[in-house]
């Protein structure tokens, strides 16, 4: 596993729980690590950590640079896996050219970025000017660390964000985003006599990152489960007692389950319908989600189901709520400009909560799709609709000096041109540019696939390519 120093740090990081908004342990470990290395280390009020390393001899007057990664990880697991993200270590293994985790997200987003930065701090055989490494909290669920970063906390003039997922691609811009959450007050009815109950599950979908993967036509478990329930209600008088589909706002929903009741006389037709939908989904998603399944089993009949009018409103909402690509860029070929993700629906504490997230590289279009989703919620009787403040996009600068140097370093190392792109996912760079005007920034990283899902995997050889690029860049920096 090369470079060994990078993978040694990543191994340590995998042992430390670091869910979003619960980064206390990893933040303390980073502070301890910086001090053990004998480097200036500081932590701000929210938990961001900055570790500074002075220049090597003869490089004191080189432009100071910042390597940046976020501490938190998306905590997703398969339903049949017992795992506590607040206590347990990620169980990694090697599968050919890839590193994976057993039944959970790997956390290479952005644990491998942290490991690369820490390796720079710990190495004593690299030429470099003044280096700072910034580790931020809560990137995945609100960019809280970047929002709270105070001017003057860091001094570097160039920032290399280590949070991208395609080796050979240098990112110079990203989309901004907002979340929109709707709440419906639960109203209940007694279950009709002679009713039976089923647990209906949609599973086996790939899911993925709600920015990077939104254009890949992958199935959404919220949509697919609701499609079954909507039609089964019309034809077979199916009623909903409970529903949970999807999980995190920035992940495409992979699994969903509902507890439903129906008249005993309709059971044969219902089972035939579910088998038919299983075949339908396998046909519709035979490329993007070949593992999709519709499963069902009998279960204990509950005492109550959702009020019929409320059930109809929620099903209509989920059917009408947009999901996927809304618009492609008019400026950048094959680049998603605007999208929305129907992330989850859950019944919690007598509330039905529907969570969505919107992204766009055009601020006005971002607000337009937020309003579109909110109108769907309002029109179907939501008792409360809340949109977050969101985060800004990062405007590309094709004339960046940092970009020119990284392109030159990449060509020297690998004898080919890197791709220079913008990314539809959100990055912290937009917020950094607000706090530090004039900060020159680029985002890059090793190749990851299946991020924000238990299928997340890291291509091992690309870690060394990123490491070599970082070293070459520091060597040539004037």
C-alpha cells in the first residue's frame, strides 16, 4: 500500500468515529497529532483544526499554501449490518485495485484527504514552503465549519481542497445548494376489521452522491416505494401504517420500507402486483440498478393507519415532487447546472418528515428549484416547510495561477493533460472565497466511487498519483 505514510494515517482515521456534527473525537485526535509532530496547532470555537509547518531550508519565501480536507463522513450502512457509527471502527478490506468497507461507507470522503494532508505534515523528506493544513467540521450536513471559519485563522495564499473524487480532474468551481424539508402532522385511523398487514421493501439500489451521481438515472427508493403504494391504494385499498425510505439529505435513497394494511380478500392480487413491480423495476433499471428488488412478507397487523386524506396528500406529494436533473449548463458541455434530490421520507414522533436538497451553479436557478419543491409541499397540505440558508457556489477562475502550476506539474508527472472542470457537488471553496477574498483555490483528489453509500470504494493507485502531484507542486512553487 503506497504511499505507506498516507495509508497508515488513513488506517488510524478509520478507527475514530466521526459522524457529521459529532467530530469531537477526530478533532481532538488531530490536535494531539499536530502537537506530537511538534507543529503549531490550533482549534477554533466550532472545532476546525489548523496545523502549520514551517518551510524547509531555502523555501522560506515561497508562497504559503493550505491543504484542506473535512473531518466528517457520511454514515450509511446496509440494513442488515449491525454497526454503530458513534463507537465502531470502519472495517476496511482490499478488493483488487480498490479499498472498501464491510457493509458501510468507507469514509474516504474525506478521510483520504485528511490522510494526504497529515502525511505532508509528518514527512521530513519533502521540499516545501510554508504549509498549513486545515481540517473542517460538518461539511456533509451543512458546511458548518466553513461557515464559521473566521478571517485571519489561516494565512496561506493558495488552497488545495482534497475533497474531489476523480483523479486526473482539477476542479475550479462548484454548485451552491439548499435543503428544503416538509413536515405533515400525523392523523390516524383504526385499522379496518378483516385487514392483513405486509412489510414491503424496495432495496438493492446503488444510491450515491446527490451531486456527483444525480445525472446517472439511478433509482430513488422513495420514488419507487411510493409508486407501488400510490397504485396499490387506488386498486387494492392499501393503507400506510409506517414508512421509512432514504436517509441522508446528500445521498440518493437506496432502500425503503413500508408497513401497510389491506382487506384480506385482496392479498392474492397484492402479492401478484408486487411481483409484477419487481419485474418492472428490474427491467426499467437493468443498467443503472441491476440489483433492485421489491420484497414483501406478512407482518403483525398494526392497530392504526394514517388518516386516508393525509395518506393521499403525502403520496401525491412524493409522486409530484421533482427528483433528478432539472437543467444542464448552457456554458459547460455535459455539466449539470441544476438538480434536486428527494432524499427521504420518515414518520417520526407523530410527524411525517420529507427531506430534499437542491443544487445549482446559477444562484437564481437554485432558488427557483427550491420554490418548485416548496410549492409541491404547500400544495399537498404540509404543516411546515423550511428551506435552509444554503451555501454559495464557487465561481470558476480559468486564469488561476494555482491552476497553471498544477496543470504543469501534472503534465510533467503523467505525460498527459488533466481535465479542468467544475463540479455539481458542493465544496467548501465557495465559503472560503467569501471569508478570504483573493484566495486562489483548486480541488482534486483520488478516484472514489459509490460515495455516500455502503458501496463507496477508493482506487488505491490513484492515492499515490495525488501524493506525487502534491509533492511536485510544492517542489516547483516559487
